[in-house]
């Protein structure tokens, strides 16, 4: 029998999941992901072969490549475990939050047993092992008051310094931050590997459309007095960025997202009766953090790259 670490550090037994009647539906936004989407689907089917209560819904956001065609062909041999939803222009390509909200209305809202339905969000390059899926379901099954769960994020491959630094950032630094948030009571969603109990969602469009839609999403939950938790023993893996230009682009988006959340939510966070003072201080710091990490990250990377003398390999 598998064991998972609870919030207090004690182990909880992973009881048979199907008997509890839980379902897990994974929403996977995808735009121009033909290079990795088939691998994502194959790994999903392999790791959930013993979990027929887990389903993947891929949201093609009007891709200009063969993403939709690959998913459509592959889903025919998936036994109903993988579903394709296609958005069309001009409604498509308006942000990850909009894509998630659209799919949520298509496949989630009609489900009758909302207390036992979990909705997860994975990136198009995400991979989770069977044990992690089991642990996610068990966290919700063991705690009926749990509304949102965020898993630990790791990198699939670390072939150069840039990827190694990202792995350290997520598996060490971000893990420490999220465990601190567990103690403060304000664990936050981190985009890839976030899960919610559907009955906890009061809005028909749960996600906002800030560039940090994950933090915006969990902030809304916290301001409503919802219980959030970080699970360091359930891991979602993703591809690490291997070149400097897209890395800088990603961090610039995070900076803009921090600015969106700062202006849109900071005053409401400070006024919220459900968020304690230490948590408010941490959330304020986090909204400002992308500005700090953008410059410190670029500076440290520049030192590494120029020291190694392989700048062209990263760019």
C-alpha cells in the first residue's frame, strides 16, 4: 500500500481509489505543440493504465501546426481516455485562462457529482507518474475540506547550466517557498500541476487572464476562505527551457503577470478577512518577486554563460 505525507508530516494510507468514487479530469491547453503532444499522451496512458477514473482533455487553441490532427488520431486508440476540444479564431488564442474557462464549461460543469470530481491543469509537456496521480486523488479523498492542491514541479532533463538552474529553482527554492506557505496557510497554484475540487468553485469562469493566471486563481480561492495545500510528494515534470532568449521571454511574462496581480489583487488581499497578516506579507513579496528574479536571473545566467564561453549554445 502506498503512503503519502500529510500536511502535518505524518503518513496517510493510500486506500483503494475507485471505491471512493473520485474522478480526475486533466485540462491541457495546447497551441502549436506537435513536437511533444504525442509523447505527453503516450506517457499519460502508460501511467494511468490502472486508473480508469483519470481522463485527459486537450484544448487545441487554434494551432497552426498538426497538434489537433495528432491528438485526434491518437485519441482513437485511447479508449475514451483522451478527448480533444478545439477552439476557433477569433475566440481562440486569447490567453491560457480563457482557454481553461472555455473547456471547463464544456466538460466540467455538467458533471453531477462535483464533490468527487477533481479538475487538474497540466502543461502540454507535462508528465506525472501513476503514484503522483494516486496521491493527488487521495489528498482530496482524505480531506473533504481541501479545495486546491498544488504539486511539486521538476524538470524532465537537465542538459546544460540553464536547465540545471531551473531544476534547482523549482525543486529546491520553490519547494521551500511552498512549504513555508503551507505553514502560513496560503499555498499557491503554480500553473503546471494544480488541482481543484470542482464543488469548491463558485464561478463559471474560475480562471482570470493575467499572465500569472495560476497565482491569480489561487489568490481568488484564498480571498474566499478556501483551503489550499502544497504536496511536495506528488510531482509533475516539465521540459526545461534550454536557450537564453526564450528563458528571458518567459521571465518577462512573469514580470508582467506579477504587475497584473499587484494592481488587480493587492489591495483586496490586504483587506481580506480570510488571509492572515504573515500570508499577506508573503503574497505581497511574491507579487514583486518577478521584478527581482528577472534581473538577478539574467545577471547570474550571464556570469555562467560567459564564464563557460558557450554563449551561442544557449542563445
